[in-house]
C-alpha cells in the first residue's frame, strides 16, 4: 500500500546527506515523500529526487521564544494541510516539536534518535530544558528508532520511552553500490584524513595536535636518515561559522600554512577525496548516533581510528578493522596513528577489508530503509501493534 510520509529535520542538508538512499527506496515502492525543513542548497537536490518540499524556519540557537513559537505553528499548519499517513522526525528539536504537533493532529509519528548531543553531554540551562521537554514529549511517539545502545538506554532509564515502542538500526545507512572499496597504492606515504564538520567536538583540534606529535616522533626517530616513513594529514569538511562549537576559517588556514595538516575545503562527493587516503580518523567526543563519515569510510574499505565513545565505537572492531582511543586524548590518538603507519601496506588493506565486511553486514541502506518502512507499517496497522517491531541485536 502506498503511503504519504512526511520527513522533518532541522536542515535539508541532513536529510539529503544522511537519508537520501533510503528515501529513494521508499519512493521506488510508490510512497509519496514530503520534506518539512529549512531551505538550503540541498533543497533542490531533494526536490530532484521527487520529494515535495515545505519550508519551515528553525533558529538553531533556540534562544528566541517568538521564533520557536513560529516554528511550532508552521509545523502545525503544514502537517494539518498535508494530512500524511505518518511523520518521521529527525534531530532533537523536531523530535520534540513535531511529535507534540502530531499528537494534536492525531497523526502517527516516529522519532529517529541520531545522537543526543548537548542535551546529555552538558549541564546548562538549555540542556536541562531539553531533558524536560524530552520527558514530556517522547512518550507521545508511536515508535522511536535508535542508532546505538547508549542512547536507547538513556531513554529507557529516564522513562522517555517504553521497551515495546523502540527499536534500533546501526546508523542511517550507506549505499554500498555507490560507496565501494577504494584501494590505495603502496607509494611509501601513509595518509590520514578527518572528514566531518569543522567542529571542536568532532575532535579536530586533537587530530591536529596528534599530527604534530606523529611528525615529531618520526623526525626524532629517523634523525639523519634520508629514507623514513612519510605521513600526511588532511581535513575535509565545511566550516560552520555560526556554530558556537565551530572552528574559525582563520585557525584552519593557520594549521594549513604551518604544513601540519592540509585543509581540502568542503565537498558533496567525499569519495573523490577518501579514495586516496590510507586511514580515516574521527576523534569525536560529541554524542553521536553513529557517524556517517565512519560508515562511509568502512564501506570504502578504509581502516578507522576513532574514539571509544557513544556511536563511534559501533563502527570499529578494535585492533582488527581499526583502533579505538580515549576521547580528548591527543597522545593516545598519535600512538594509534603511529601504529597504523608502522603496519605494512598489506596489513592496512586487510583492516580495510574487515571494515568493508562490517559495512555490508550492518550498515547497508537497504536494511535501514526496510526497518523504517516496517516501523511505519507497524504504527499504521491496527492488527499489528508496535511490539511487532522487535529491537535488533
């Protein structure tokens, strides 16, 4: 049966970059997809997929009550007009606002928790308010889909959800036909890449400091030796100037000019860059769902170094497909990168093959799309209550 599904998010960028493949699968089954999100440069790409777009203004700071009320009323008017069969929400603010609106309009609603960010990791006023709003709104959802066990446990412990209304997928999915293994040549240089938004909480400063330590290690170890292991470090991702957690362009350009790391800019096609790198690094201490960049890296058969932190640890078989290091620890990160650089090229390729198998087994977008559609059908079926969608192992 064809369904009219609305997807909400705080950016069009998020939906296109992280859920595009699943949307394509939805529409191939004849479902009609409408997007409710702020307009940005990715909006036309969503429309080109065949999605219907409805703009809503969202203040990312959340500091203006009048602006927040305008957002809520716009969501209400839009959903009332569209009268969808089901609404699928992404990002914390939409999980809060849209679920309340859907209950008023008696529209079945599913929340997707792709990380809890500042709400859990900080203790300020906004964090406390966020927890309070989650407490009152999340039990209203017909179903909640999580990306990792840590966030799922937080919801259950705080009684924001009940066990019969939850399930889990591993990330947002990756198209394995598009993200294929990318094998580097053995040219004597080991290249490390961090590709993500240029945010402090993504561990970008730790990556740069670790790069300095690695370079110092090899310069000291091989002093006076003309032939020694060569390492290179690069950053790829957009500079979020309006984010209080963002790193300024001036700082990044200074790192670039110091020849510690190269800044490659931003791109809509990470494959063109990642294919040339031997290892992908993400020292994030942000409370991730499961980082898309690491899922994509695994699909491209790249060894991964990331933190033993919520979401990130889900992407690595430690010591087999990559290494896990403590968050906010540049020294441990540098040691892991030295260990990776000291491996033979063949050993790194084998790590990458294990990463690819993990992507095939756990992160395929087809599996994610099927899970979401099963949840949608479950909440719409009178005969099939929510508890038929079982939590995955």
